[in-house]
């Protein structure tokens, strides 16, 4: 059967884009050369991806420049199939000899690998045939001197909030960008450039006296377009206020109570759901959400949506890592799971169809149908009433097989809807199934953490282990 070639062009230029050493045309040539050589060796199918990334990271601490790092990397990855045997190899050398040896290595691996009925490129009908321009690339031509000046402004703002801000773990500015081109023998050809920039600071607050209480906190801003970053002064002041609010902490006795997760931490709860309904965990049967499709996992007021096409979104993409088309969809509708996160391999292992999630999820948003526009953090604290407001989590105490959840935490004890005092050296524990079902409210104080957008989340009951 003759396969038509689907050309997907996001930015078509024969010259390198700003900050890059290689052009898209050059990458197309590398990829085509690799695939052609794989065919010559006898590969049934093949795919290749050429990529390049570059960036600048600058760190300052206590008013002085501490680090300047400039990075540049490149790679050509080749995947070869001999029937249902798969081999993969990569190189950072773009010479003709290196490309041939890399393809040969992938081919040799495939020849001596056991057959796998699920192995293979995506089905032709699943391959993306068009791509939207999603506004993902905004290069930031900032010098190390300019980046240091921004970081110093951020740290200076934090240190200037109060005399109790006595030290700093530093402030940093990062400007990163990359581009790639990918193709395979089931007709896919495509690639695009993207960027990610950030500004952060971590001040330290302390109280005077012997055995002084010292507390650290941080804040940051991250965007694809540097013009959308928060002002350095705003980031610095907020980070300092967070550190100051932790002074004078107390311990809690062990108890059960409602828990309110601050919105950045609530994104982690959404991440646990993603992990639980992802293909690898499902076909290996190592997830507490096994066979959850169509079943209620959340209360009826909870919806979760996925949208790969948000312009400038941190989780946006016109196709997945296999060149499969993506789509906006409702993952959870009125609490019931409507879809999994599957790539081609995991879908075949499960006897299902790929969902276009090879490489991960795309712009997830968790909402509650009960949330009002006025449900800011203060309103959520009132809904909490008396309980724990968590602002920091530590450790990796999540068992995805059973759903058991136990993590170190710090935050604030809340009484009658008002913060009473900061707490730390505690552990919060529960089971993710019960935690998901126990979500009573979601705030309108939405926060975008990578590819996830969510407000603060109130869980009706967890165990808090303290002194």
C-alpha cells in the first residue's frame, strides 16, 4: 500500500530562527536521510526526530551574581521497526557517518528484540493531517547582564519588605527555547518551535533571639512570552510575604479534619488523577483507578476538560509525540471518567484507540459546578471553617497501586474561617479514592501550574498526624 505524505508546517523557513543554529529545512534533511537509510537496511517502518534547544539561566544571591549558565543541545533520535520488533538509538552528532551508525544501531537492536504485538507506528488514520498555529514560540533576546538585573530587582524587592527578611536563597531568571522536526513512514511530517521563560526568588524570614525561628518560601512566574511574566517586584514582595507568614509556627496534635489545598498544590491532586488513568499504569494493572471508565471517581459537581489548542498554553500542541492528532475533550463529566490518557502502544495493549496523549496530557482544567465567581481564597477559608490549610507538601508518599496518600506538610491552622497560626512538621494522610470523592469545593482562585489549571481544593476529611 502506498502511503500519502502528510506535511505539517508550523514555521517553514530555510534559515535558523532567532537563537537557533539549525533551520527546519536542515532538520528535515536529517530526518529524511535517517528514514531512507533505515529503509535501505530493510526496516519495515521507521521514524526520526531532530531537535535543538538553547537557553540562558542566571542566578543571584544577596545582591551578587552567583551563576550564569548558557546551554545548547541537539539530538537526532531514530526508531526502527522490523516487523513487530522495535529498536531505538540517538546521537548528538549530525555528520553523515554518525547518522548511518545511529540508524544501524537502532536496526540491530530491533532485529534482536523480542516481537511485541503492540509495537508499531500509529495507525495511518490516527495521524494528524493538519496543525493549528498555537503561538508557542516567543524568543527572549536577553543578555546575561539584563537577566541578572531582573533577578536582582526581584531579590531586592523581597529583602525590602521587612527587616525580618534577613537572607535569601537567591533569585533567578531563565530563558529557554527549542524546536524540532519529526517524521515517520506512516505519513507524518511536522514540527514547531516553543519557548518557556521564568523568574523566581526564595527569601528567608527570621525572628531575633536564641534559637530563632527561620522560615523559607518562594514564588515564581513562568510564561512562554517573557512580556507576560509578572513584574520582578511583585514576585519578590509576594515571596517575602509568604515567608513572613510562616514565622511563629506551632505543632498540631494528631486529628482528623477537613483540608484545604492551596491551588498550586491542588494541581498535584489533578496530576495524581492523570497518573491513575494513564495507559502504562492501566495495562500493567498498577493503578487504583483500574477499569474506572464510565464510573464515578469524583462528586457530581466536578468536571475535568482537556484542550490542546489553547493559544500560548503551556500544555498546548497541534499533535502528540507520535504525530497523532489531538482533540479537546471532557475527561470527567459530572464526576464520571469519560476518557483515559493513551498513546498508541498502551491503547493497543488495552484493546482501545489512542487518545493522542503520547507524551502526556494537554492543558487540563478541573472545575466545580458549584464554584461562584466570588469564591476567592478568603471564601474558601470560610468554607473550610475549622481545619488545615496546606501550602507546602514534602516527600513522595503516594502509592498509585492502592491510592494510599501520606505526605509531609506545612501550612496554617484555620478556625472559624480565619487563619489562626502557621503549622509545620505534620503529615497528612488519606486515600486518593476517598480524597477525590471527598472534594467539597473548588475555588475561583485558579492557578496555572504547567499544563494544569485549578483553584484551591477543599477535601472533607483527612488524617493529620502531628505531635
